[in-house]
């Protein structure tokens, strides 16, 4: 074992490189502990609601949430100019809550990590291509990133997948055109290529849009009932991100969290390494947007270590950034990543020696410093609601956090290159065009819009904004539950009229109903016994596992998404045995909404923008 101060490296029997932080080797093992991690779907700038929801859960159940993970559409909007850079119609542009946390008026009560989605202050996030603090205690992972928190390895990929932009460089800068305002958040092949170089185990991975095909590993019939306009794409396996699908198969993380499609959906994916024969399981969970009566928040207990809950860089990821710096492009031209058909290096999984060099550049210290610095003025709410028609987009600028990291690692800041403020750190070698040994069919999928997977840039918006809020959580990984069951993924809380909120024991679940009676407490639903009644452990019984919570503790309101009959429940398909769904009837087809999948938003009065 090689030890570099607080950094350890171990090459296991399979040759995987596993990196972590710890003290000097003492011969004692690190004690395992449980971290309470809150996961949020689409934040949409509602930080006060999210943090208040977490505080309420802590108060009721007597635990402390250690970490909040947000799966995109975070909306780190500091001022009117940032808001103008967000891909959203003017009528839906709202400052929301972030600017108060940026200014220091408020402080995030929970360490928060987020990835970008398709509704962001893109000009601000472009200051952090490799991640950084957007406000005190709020950290952005960058275009893609991997960090360590409390012994957990957490990675993420920002943005959504769009085939025509996938092979381009990061050429966008503010002020944006209407096209570049949207292409700026489209995933690029560079970040996916970099993530594929990683080895070892991954505890958590986040993406905004879902991995393509993940719905075949969960209750997809129920999903198609709730989101009828996705039926044909689900049946054809074209809904979702092909890039995220590739990463899911390559990284096989223990947990994968997503947002974007505004619906809660659990799945369990089984992997088997063809070379080693080792089996892995990924527990996937998508959550809704932060709105009343939506299942947008869940708390899970995940095994970590006794290391402090603070952010550290992942040495292997930093090394990959160094080794692939020459592949960075800031041009709108097509850029291919090197492969078996090229004459240059195409495998960048770092060696021990290459990681040693990274550690020397970082002076043996991987801790992420709390070096947040404001680079723009914060919105003054005393001036009233801004007239967005009169606001101009700002010019792009550099961020000192990114400059410091790039100087340390001798890598390029894409924005510095775009602004002409810095020359390339290293001469970029010519990247050969793909040879015959490359998979041309995959390239065609990327370039031909008729074949590419679909991730809607925009869904739809509505004006519903105040009723009760659904919150869910998981208290423990019960050893009695099988590793590959949906109940292992989810144990939601619910209201019960016969028990007080202080009770620590779970109660038997029963179907929710709307009504005027007051339900004082939030309790865990108990997994149903396998006696033929109810749902099986591989099924998701939303109607008996969810409830709503108003800040005023008023009457519960059942989500319309949860109004399912017993006949509906019987149509659940276990994730382990996906079956084909019946074709869409002509009657249903007439009622289905029509959507555009490109850069034009479609809005209605029944849903809200993804």
C-alpha cells in the first residue's frame, strides 16, 4: 500500500484502482457508519421549501440529514441577468430563493451538492466547468465530476442528452442566442469519455435525465399510466439519455438518482462483469419536481465511513482531467474522442504513477477548500419584481475557484479559452477521424435525429403552486429485504391518524384517502407480507405509500397520480421480468398531448416545464 499523507491507494486482485482519504496506515480498519442523505428531484429554485422539508423530517424523526443531493434544474440565479440566461419563457422567470443564499442573507443548513439540468443560470454554472462553490455550503459538480464525502464516492453528469450537440465542443458563452441558450446544457462526449476512464467502485451517481432503458427494470406499466405521452418512446426504448445508459453499464454505481421527467420511479438494475463474473446491483430512483403534492424528496440511509462529512477531490478523477486536457474543444465543430482506430492513446484510466503525479501537484491535500467568492452582485428584492423584457444578458467571466484548480493541475479553463485570456496549457494533438474499427452505427445514432434517443428539452408548465407537499424517506436497509427488491429501495413515510408523530415504530400501511380529518403524524409504511394480497416486494404501491404534508398541518390531499384501483395494482410488472405493454388505443391516442423534442418549448395548463 502506498500512502501519501491523507491519501491511500490500493490495487486489488482484479487490478481496480481504489482511491480514498484517511490517516496514515495504522493497521486498523475504518468503521462503517450510516449517512442520512436527502435526494431531491428537480429543485426549480425552491430552496426554502426543500430545506424546510428536511428540517421538518429531522424534527419528526429525530435524526440529522448529513447531505442533500439535487438532480438538476437547481436554478442558482443570483440576479436578473442570470435569470435572463435561463432557458425559460419570460412569464415563468422567477428569482426564487437562491440569491439569498448567495448573498449570505441565509446559509444552507445542509451541505448541498447538485448537478445542472436544462433550466439553469448557465452563465454562472459555466464559471465552474470542473465544479465549485456557487454559495456557502452549496457545491456544483461541474459539467461532470466525482468527489468524496464522508467516505462515499459521488459522481454526476450535468445537462441532458441531445444527439446533434453531443460531439461538439463547449463553444457557448454569454450573451447567448436562443439556440446556444439551450445547447449550452447539452451533454458532450468529452465528459462521458472522461467518466468512462474511471475504475473502482462508485457509491452514488446523479444525472438529470434518465439513462435510456432504465424503465424496463421497474414498474413501467404504472409509469406509462402516469405519463401517457412517453408510452411510445418507452415501448421503443428511445426515451432517455444514451450517454447516461452507457455510463450506467460502465460504472455500475450502487445508487443512481435522476430528475427531469417529473415523476417518481424506482428500478433495480443487475450487472455482471463479463471478465470477472462479479455481479453488481444499481438501485435507481427518479424523483419529481419541488411542487405541492409531488414526490420530490426522499431521505435514505447509505453506508459510509467515520470520515468527516466534508468534500474532497477524487484523485483518479483529477488525474483523468489532466490526462485528457488536450481533448478539450471550445469550437462548435464535430470532435471525436480517440478510440482503437486512432494512432494516439485512447485509454486514460490512470496508473499509480500518474496518480502520484497528481498528488504532488495537489501537495498531497485533496480537501476542497471553502474558497467561495462572489463574482456578481446579488438581486435586491426591495426593487420589486424585475421587468425581464428590459434585462440584458451579462458577459461571461472567469471564476477564481476554477482558475486556482486549473493552475494547480496545469489544465485549461474552457471559459478562459473562449474569452481569449489564456493559451492552451498543452499543445492539443490532432485527433484522427474514426477508423473502420470504431462503431459507426453508434456515431449514426448520435448524428441522425431519426434514430437518437429522446430527452425533452422542455416539457410543459402549469400554474399550480399551493397545496400540500409530499415528502418521503427511508430509515434503514433492513437485512430481511432482498438486495434486488424495490422495497429495498423505498420505504416511504405516510400519515396515520391513530399514532403520534413521536412514535418510532412503523405501522401497517393502508390506502390513503382524501377527507377532512386531521392526521397528526408521519409514520413509516411496513412492507406487506407475501400472502398474495397487496403488492409484492418487487412492486411499487404508490397508493399506500405516499401522503401529503401541509405546513399548516391541514387536511391531507391525495395526489391524483396515486388514485389507482385494485385492477391497476394487479397490472404491475415486476422489474425483474419486464413485459411488453399493449399498444396505444386510438381513443387514448387522440387524447395524448403532442410534444416537440428539440429547442422549442411547449406549454399547457396541466403540467409544468421539465
